[in-house]
C-alpha cells in the first residue's frame, strides 16, 4: 500500500462524518475530517463531502497543489487550486 493506491483515501478518512456513507476506515490514524473549503469570508463549501490539504508544491504565483478526499470515492486526488482559497493544512512534528 502506498499513497498512489486507489484506496488510500479510505485509509485516511475518519470512520464517521462523511456524507452518504463515504466514510473511511482510518487505517493509518490520519483521521481526515470532511472540512470542505472556503472562498472569501462567508462562502464555505462541501462540509461533510470533501477535505483538501495544501501540499508543499507550488505551481505558480497563483496556484498550488492540493490533495483532496471526497465522500464519492476511496481515492486521493491531486488538484491545483488558487492560493487565495482557504483549505486545510496538516502540521507534522519533526522528531529530529
């Protein structure tokens, strides 16, 4: 199993909270919640249906790569989004 498996999204999603039985099994303890995303200060979309995480990869000055999980399938998707939208980040502690 690796991050390019068709089922990796299922392994990362929580076991509850996802729309239309789109829950995962949280095999890795990542516990991805369906937080959705925001545009502007009042427009929040897809809560319960998707979650997106910024990656470290920038495409250009306006866009960056994000990793997206959806209630619709078990995959981890790659998209380039505008850096101006509000999506989740995941902080990782370096134990060195």
